């Protein structure tokens, strides 16, 4: 597990430096997204603010089950994905109403997702359901946009963002089909795609 987290630290340290040096946009969201994700991986590697210690501890209403739950991942996603949402909305040229709507829904998705990761039983699935509804609303706004960028954003959204809740369901935070290490590796790959490749590809299109 530590190897995956170290890899995340190294990769996002490099991408943060790259976007800081070579992204000259007025607001450098690429840098901030990478840098926030770097902080997230450092926190997870340090083992701070985690739930569970691998000792098969179970508290009523909370999901431990002998695994370490990195709930801070979702808290940090609330910040980084808010910036990504703004960038997507900007590329799709959403009107002000839709822009404010997706910006308001994004932290709701991540906050309820964080709660779903630590709750057990019915509260877990209530929070997951609320998160999914907010997520679906964001997608519906994106997909109705009239923009030449729509097909590219659709592919990015479906191949990247929608995979996160699927991995969540399969991970120890959900049904436990896959283990912590495998889910962490998939999350890292998704982070690379949604937070680094997204901006690099955009730069390539502009170049």
C-alpha cells in the first residue's frame, strides 16, 4: 500500500511542478488540482485522519471491518474536483445557472461520498444514494450542453469520473469485492487520467 501512495506523491509532485512552470493560464487550475492531490497522498501516506487500524474493530454505525479507510481522499476530492468542475464548465461554456449548479453539486457529491465511506449499514447506502443523485445531476447538465467540446467531455466523464463510484462499491468501503491495495491502485490510475491527462490533453489541443 505504501508503494502506491509513494507513487502518487512522486507523480503529483512532478505534475504540480510541471503545471506551475509550463501552464501560463490566468488561473492555473491544473497546478492547484495536482497540488491538492499531492497533499491528499501525503496525508494518506502519513496515516493521519484514517479510520480503522486493521484490527477487526467495529463500532456501531461505523465501517471498520479490519481495514484502513482513507476518508480524507474524498474530502480532498471535494476541493480538487470543484476546480475540475469549473474547468469542465468553462470548456463547455455553460450558462451561469448551470455553472453555479454544477459547482454547488460537486462538493455535495464528495461530502456525501466521504460519509458513505465511513458509515455502515443503511446510513452508508443513503449517503451513497444521495451522492449518486447529485452526481447524475451534474452529468445531465454536462450532457445537454451545446458545445463542440461535448463529445470529448462525455468520454472523459464516462471513462473517468463515473468509474470512481464503481470502484467505491467494489472496494472495502463498499461490498469488499476487491482489497485496499487493488482499489488504491485503481484510484491512482483514475487520478492520473482525470487530473493530469485531462489537462495535458487540453494543452495538446491548444498547442
